[in-house]
């Protein structure tokens, strides 16, 4: 990677990422109000002359560890469906979305995925925790159905076995680890402390993400695990303090536990630099759980460069939509892009009914320009390339301001597109 410095754009970032994007009112998909079916929530347009609707099945999380961010990607997916349907659908066929919530309980995901397929899904979107996608990817192979995980980071999702029909946008947790390793090494950090929640998804990230940083030469002086429903983390943070780190990595799904950890670190180790995952940067509800100023200086693995015109376009569409979960987040953009990728594959395949042809068509997507990442960032797929990222510039390392809101890109280091 090459060092790339970003000029400050705090005013633009604030306008895009803060609450100013939340407008009154909320439009649905087409003219149809959401309806409950035996297969979960359903939304979408009526069948057009071109044929029956193309059904998108989605596993989301409305109650578990991923429920802090799953609604944001759901909004992006719904926005894309609304746009496609308003433009006449895909070859005259409207898109319809049906969903099931697994509560990030991976023991339920496969059963719910099969239910979506039984209810007519042509494609599956995994919009819950990474562990859910890992647990259910075998269903994708057995049913030969195209599966896409818009926001998940785990490389295990697209690794053998059972990876022939599943894809992620990326970057992966290992890619974030590589960026953090170079950034921390460049800044001269040597003693790394890790705080991770004990959620299975997060523990699955630890070897690839934290391991990459340690392999780069940093010494792990402490690693404290906290329950993913913890409100008091003072014993763990006291042990982190005693280990005398010069940099701290927090790994969690966000929510109350992340806020508790950041509050304690801000109070007990205010001068030690902190890094975290994408979760905290894409959860406006979590920002408000942190004490005033507790997030200032925190660096997270963001995905928005406000100089990217496609990001600006998405921000404008999101602001126009308004309503719940319409803050600008990378998860929203990734949900939006995932649906557009699926539509591109459907067009390439000449329809959604031939599952094998649809999967092959997805592998032929190249140079797709997403609505997140740096301006030159693209996504491409192939038979042996199931993570879309072309290079590392899907990442934008962002620093929180004193207002507990994401601010400017971190001026010290940014991943390069080269």
C-alpha cells in the first residue's frame, strides 16, 4: 500500500454523515404497503406484463447483535428495489423483497434461508451477522442459488468449502487488518492491546484481523474479552491499563458494549490511540450511547470518501427518502450496491429463473463502481474471486470528532487504490 493523505473536509463530512440527513416522512416501495406473509415481511411491486415478480429473499436481524446495523443496509436494499421498479423493473418484471430475521442466531439461518427459497426467492441476501452467512452458505450450494452478503467481512464466507454460490462486497476483515497493520507500523506503535466482545462473529474476525496486525510486528500485550451484553467493563479495562499499551484495538458489533468500552477507555487511557471496526462508524444509535467526547480521536474502518461523486449521489437519495434509519452509513450504500449487482447479473443471465446461469453471470461482473469507498474503487467477481474489492481503497479510515460523530478522513494514513 502507498500512503495517501486526504485534505480535511469536515463541513462536507458533517453534512453527509450527521443527523442533518434525517428528514421527516418516509416513502415505501412503489405503491404497495409492506405486508406480512408466512415467509416474513414482504414488499415490492405487482407483477408486470413481463412476468411474475423476481423475488429477493433476505435474512436480516431485528433483535440480535446485528440489529444495530442491519436496518441501515435494509434501507439501502429497499431504495435500490424502489429505483429499479420505478424504472420498469428488470425486463418488465418487478422486484419483490421477502425477509426473515434470524436474530444473528446462526443455528436458525439455514432453516430460514430454505423457507425463503420455498416462498419463491430467486436470490438470497444475508443481511445479518457474518456467522449467519457462514452457517447458511451450504444452503446456497445445495439449492444452487445466488447468495450475496452485502456488509459481512469474514473471509470464511467465501472460502472453501461451499463457496461456489456466495459472494461478499468487501473488503474482508483481513484487508482491514492489513490496513491497520500498515497504519500502526507507520505511526510507530509497538504495544497492542485488544478488547473484543465474545460474539461468535467477532471472535471469528480475531485471527484474521488482529492476527494480521500482530504478524506485522506489533506485540500483543493484552487481549480482554467482554460479554456482548456487558454494561460494566471496568475490570477488563483496568487490566488493559496495567498492560501499558501504546495503541488499542476494539472489536465488537457495536451497540451498548462498544459504548461501554469506549467510555471506559476514554476515562482511563485518554491519551492512548484507539482503533475500531466499521460497526461503530455506521451506528448512529451507538454514538448517542457514548459519554460526551468519549469517541473523539477514535479511528474506524470507514468506507466513505466524501469526494466520491457516487457517495454524494447516494447521500442525496437517502436524504430525499428520509424516515427511520436514513442516516448516511456505509451499510446503507453496501445494501444498495448489492441489489444493483444482483440486477446486473439478472440482466446478463437473461432472467432470474436459471439459477446456474445467474450465478455464472454474477461471476462476469467487472469494474462495477459502488457508492462507497474512494472514487477509483471498483468491484469485480470471477469463478475464483468471490470478494468484490479491487484493491484496498474500499476503505477510508475516519476519525471521530469531539461531537461523537464521524469527522474527517484520518490525515496520517489512507489505503491506496494501487
